[in-house]
C-alpha cells in the first residue's frame, strides 16, 4: 500500500469513527428509532456521506454496537469483576454493572437491538461469547477454590449470560418493575443457580442422586 492509499485508508477509519460518535449523539438526543435520513441531518451531513463510509444502516448499527460494547459496556463489567469483594457481592455488582449501563443509555440499546438484522448478528454474538468467557473464567476460578467440577462451566456461563441479556431486554422494553426490583430478582435467580451448582460440586450425578422437592411455606426464608 503506497502513501496515498494509506492516508485514504486512515482517513476512512477516522471519518467512520467521527460518524459513529455523531450517531451516538444523535440517538441520545432524538431516541433509538432514527433512520439514516434523521441521523445524517442530526450529524449535519448528507445521507450520501453516510453511505460513502457505511455500506448500509446495518453497517452503521454494527459499528455503533462495537463502540458501545468496547468503550462503555465491557469496561464497566471488567471493573465490577476486578473489585475486591465477596462472592455474593461479585454476582450482584456484575449484574448491576450490566443493568445500570443499559439503563443509562436505553436509546442506544434500543437502536442497537432494534436494528440488528436476523442475518447479521456477528457483533452481538461476539459480545455474548466474550461476556460468557469472562463469566466462565470467574466461575472456574471460584470452583477451583472449592473443589467443584468445572466440566459444565462454559454451559453455566452461557445460560447465565443469555438469561440476563434476555431478561434485561424484556425489562428495558416493558418497565413493569423498578430497576432495583429487577436487579433484586436477577440476583436472586443467578445466586441461587450458582449456589446450587456449588452445593452439588458441579456434578450432575451428585445432583441427580438426591431427592428434589420445593420447600413448603414453613421452610421458606423468614
């Protein structure tokens, strides 16, 4: 690649970054249902300019999703996981980091989720795998400390991540309970699942070898 081509390539990268910044600002100002005409008008460029740097709206959505995940969502999750805290606080604070980040930017979240086509979900899938890998690494570390089998650790991580993502997607759309109440329910379910897996030593055989029944009313927590 000669000097001129390198400069054009870098210009294109820089211009895409600027337009993604403008798109995020437009979404936060006007809401998550913007079309390309409205985004272009809010940024102050023609739609032709957008299509010069993005092949279509899906390309712009993907770039916006990547920016949100890389610079906002995952750093907050990493921060929550890296803090010195006990196991319960680790679970709750990691869930809170995800919930609070989405709640602080609901229009960006709606734009990303609402415009990701059924045939192009690679960025979202990459994020889900990354999030699951992070959760699996934490679960593996905690399981090792307790002598718990980690054969199913990747499955557990994907169940937890998928459940949390679907639940938050439902909540951000319906808002039938407060953020704090939703976080309480999420934490109760996630912690109960993790506690149950640790109690069984991570072994389906040990889990299946004992009888299972739901507590009666008088056995429930006070």
